[in-house]
């Protein structure tokens, strides 16, 4: 199905236009804008090449000498009769207006001769799936076509990066806004491309979560996993067990006595809707049977001796366990899962399962054999840390691989029974690891993770026996023992999250550190313009 690309190539050739053909993914190099462009079209030398996008698109074909000019008369046209497409167009227009100062009306039909960015459904191309898109940039118009609105949204994320960096300025910038001519065919390698935020160790407010959603979705990340309970605090309202939040979401429940904080159901639903509008699905996590001290502080009946443990605000792990033989435990777990499932439209519900060192192995398996099917009872797919693969019931679940080893026979065996895996190896994908010994934030138990370490690994060969077909995707956990503010979150997430996002979206054939690091270096000023904190890694040559 290289047809659209070919026809554009032929059309350009027929017009006698010089071609800069990069027909395969492997050629997604950070090409400098053709020199001829600058003089002839008036485009400035900072016109981003079509191949400069993060994550690297599947196929890129750039036409030298053709550019689209976004001007005061440009309109955005969206698929008639599709409110979702219109919403994508409206959002895109809102993103373009502050820097350009243009009106950019969003309409279902465009008059002739008016420069148009068209966001249209009906791509009729199975390769694109639900999230892919096809884009052609000509002198008079840009057309993005997709099978589903999610693909149109992805296309607009690409267009934002193809505009000059000043597009991210919050105030008007007087300049010419051009986009390089050519075509892109693009779709994700993996269905699941996740980011993660630990709400339990330090609570992050709804506004901070939303700001993170905005930033991750720019890199086509489509899931945000929220870790909502741990030994220190409980961060989501559960009506049938109200003390979880009145007691364990209160003052002093964060690490080192910080806090308070929890999400009300209304706040949670609002975050879910905000993320959904950006094609990000929220995955809630309640950690069990370990990491439950905060629940037991609020409800002593969740311990085997009925005695409330003291609240904990240190960062020890592996000391708490639900009482596996008690029916109260399963009443609690089912209530929590039921209420959580009812406010979560996404498919996945994460039930933790990590580091249950205070739960004997046989008890752990018995617990997971009861709990994993409970998630299915409420219409969700169970998701848990890789320890859940010890339980046969995990064959219908998704396991998140977080260990550092390259072999794990238990996970490999589960894969043969049908378990799907999300790859988050802690020594590569954990965004809470320090970059190097001088990083002021973060931990180092899994090692130091510079940008190259976060990017330079291959999900389908990382873990023995867990190949491409077993992998649902990748996720970048960001635990918050040391992170308090949004600035802290951003400093640890960026730029590494961009690397993990590329591993999740781009074909393996595009994987190339030289290309990625050059594209990242060019991207830096965009974070600066949006006032997003990031670590200026010495591995990258940052553009000003
Ligand atoms: C581990 C642990 C978490 C810590 C994190 C810190 C998992 C799955 N359990 O990862 O409780 O916060 O490391 O890096």
C-alpha cells in the first residue's frame, strides 16, 4: 500500500520538482531543510524537515521546493458529521492561535482557493489501524486522513512539530509559518504506549496530572497509569470505605510527612475526560496484597490481628500484606475494584502485585487467583506487575515487566499461556532513576539512566521468551518518592519519556541513536517555549 506515497512522488516528478525521497522508515534522518527552499520560498532555515518528528514516522517523503504556508486566511476543515473530528480540529486551532494570532476557523467545508488544513476520516487503509494517519503537505493544502479520530489527533501532533518551534510560544510571534511539503504514512508499532505517575508517595494535583497528559500526548503516548495507593497514602475516593481517604489521604500522608491529597471521584472523572479528549486512557492502580499499610491504618480489620499499624512516611517497601485468609479482605478488594471500574471507561485496571515480600508465596498465588478474575467480573482486563505471572489466572491478564534481568522464566512461561506483557525494565524505562550521580532528584537502585540508556534498547528482545507478539507495549514509570512539584516530574520525565515513546510508536527499523539525539536536540527549545522543565543532558547537542 505504498500507493499514496508513490502517486505524490510521481506527481512531483511530473511537475519537474526536485525530490528528496525518503520512502522507508529507515531513512527518517534529521534532514536539514533543502538549501534551495530558503531562497525560493522565503521559508527560513529553521523549517523542520518532515523526518524531524518524534516519534519517527513510518514513511516520510519530502518534496524539496514545496511548502505550505499557514497564514491569516488558513482554515481548518474537519470531517462533516463527525463531532470527534471537529473536536480534534478545534483543539488544534486552539493550540495554533496563541503564537500565530490567526483566527483559524474550523469548518466542515472549505471554499476553493482558501489555504486549508483538512482533517478527514475515510482513509480506508487497514495499515493505519485506529491511531494511524496519512498526511500530504502541498502548497495549497494539507490533508490528514485517518480511519478514526485518534489518527487525526496523532496527525495534528505531527503537524505541531512540523511548524517552526515558535508555534509553542504562548504569545504572538511575527514570522512566516511554513510546513515542508511531502507526505507521511504513520501508525504505531504497539497498541499500548504508557506513561505513569505515582500519586501515593507524593500527591500530584489534578492540574499537574492534566499538564502531564498534555505533554505525553505530544509524543503519541496513549495511556497514563496512575498509582493511587501505597504504604504511605491512599489517593482515590472509595465510597464504601470512606476512611481510606479521610484518614490515609489526609495531612502528613506523603513521604517525609508531606501531603495531604487524594482525588475525589469527580476529580478523577474529570481527569479521565480530559485525557480522553487527548486520546489518552487512564489506567488506575490499587496496589495489593503488599503496599497496603495506608489502607490498614484506616481499617485495622484488613490486618490478620486486627491491630492498626502505625502510619508510614518512609520509603521502605515489602513489609505490609493484606490478610489472605480473611473474607473481609475480599469484600474490601471487590468493593474497591467495583467502584474503580465504574468510574474508569478504559479497558485496564491495575491491581499491583509487586514486592509482596510479607505475603507467603502460596498465599500470594491464592490471592491473585481470586482477585484477577474479580477484575474481569467488572468488565475490565486485569493488569499487574510481573509477579502476578506466578498465578495461573494471569494468563488472561497483562503483566508489567519491571525487573532488570534479561531472563524471567515465570514471565516467559505465562506468555506461552497467553499473558501479554508491557515492558518497563527498571534499568531502562524507570524515569525516577537518576540520570547520573549528580542528579538532585530520583533514586538509583536500578542504576543511572542517561537519555541514551532510556532509548537504546529493543522491547522485543529485552526479555528471553517475550517476543514481539507477546508485547502489548511499553510504559515509563515515574515513582515519586523524591518528586514533589510538576517541575520535578518534568525534569525526570523529559527528555527520557520521548525516547520510550519512540520505542512504543516507531518501527524498529527507524531505531537510530544518531537520528533520535539530533531530533531531540532540535526539540529542546519547544519545551523551553512551553515552560516545561527538562534535563539538558550532555549527551545531546541542544538547539537554542
Ligand atoms: C519499585 C517498587 C516501587 C518503588 C519503585 C522505585 C515497583 C514495581 N515497586 O517498582 O514501590 O516506588 O521501585 O523506583
